[in-house]
């Protein structure tokens, strides 16, 4: 059986189904997806919270456990910045995920403070991540750690240069992959993939290139974040409006 890590080194980019509950996870599995990943934003929204660790880890963990128990394909968890101010808390959270069989995590170099996402200084994040890796000890190898870096997402000045500098640090720490949300330009993607041996993950945006072009550029992992969740609930609104307009439930039964 191909491991979750090996799935990041195949000929085709790994397309992950981003999930927020058991039903969404089962839908992707039924369609033949090879692996799943939670969208923390989608899970938070489904529970009535905004993104940015507004829900507690305990609430999130319950959803993760239910998803993991309901599917047979690998599950990665979007851990945001770790769900803990102290590194020991973050390590404890990761250990809980490992114990229930989670295959991977994302951890990011930003914090959401008073509703605003802010980028940690690269040296501060490097020290934090290094300490977390050390504290995980032999358990470090039990989970695929995909490090998310947000200069493009935050549209900072010299985002490409800053991202490259950060990736060097992730390589030094022996991270398993790097996630660069917000990056869509062909030249930026090519520059990043050619600069690192880590599998590069990009996220859906309206102007993101198609999968064939991403494959040509060397992208190894593709995710949709909370966009599928948002799409599903836009469709729910449309269907509900049709019921109101037609004064009938018949729209629910039209394929």
C-alpha cells in the first residue's frame, strides 16, 4: 500500500479532498480520491466560528475523530498555527492526532490576532518549529508535516523572495512538504518548485492554472481549502430559493 508520504512523489499531483464533516469525507472517498485533508476554516464555519483557531482544539478534534473513524483513506489535518500558545501544547495536539491514525498535518507561519492574519518573523517561526520537531522525538516520523507559508496569501512586498528564504529553513528542519497558498502565477510557481526538493502544495483560487499545467510546473499537491464548503452552501441557498419560488419541494428531486 502506498504511504501518504509516497503519494506526494507520484507522477501526478496529489489532489486532496478538503473536508469538514463525515459526509463530505465519504463523498470524496466514494469518488476515488486517494487522501483527504480537513479545512480548518470549513470546519470552523460549520460550527459557527470564524477561521483562525476560534473553535477549541477539543471541538475540532471531535470532528477529526469522527472523520477518521468513517473513512479508510489517509487523512491530513489543517492544524493552523497549532492550537496552542505554548509549544508543549502544540506537540500534545499533534500526538493526539498521531494516536488516532492521522497521516499528516499542516502547520502555518501566521497567527490570526483580532481577526487579522499576521506573518511571524521567519526566525521566530523557525525556532518554534524546530522546538516542536525536537519535542516530537521519534514520533516525528509518524506524521507528514506540511509547512504552510503565507507571504503570497498576505500579498506582502517581495513575497517570492520571502517565501524562498522561508523554504530554506523548512528544508533545514527536514519538513515533509511546503504549502504556498495564494501563489498562482506561472513564473512564481516554477521558481518555487525548482528551488526546493520539498513537494510543493498550492491552493485553489480563481486564476490558478489547471492541473495539467501545475503538473508541468512540478507541483505535487493541490488543495481547495474552504472553497468547496462555500460552493456547497451557495448551492443550498439556490435550491432553497427555488423551493420558495415554486412553492414546492419538487426542485429537491430533480437530478
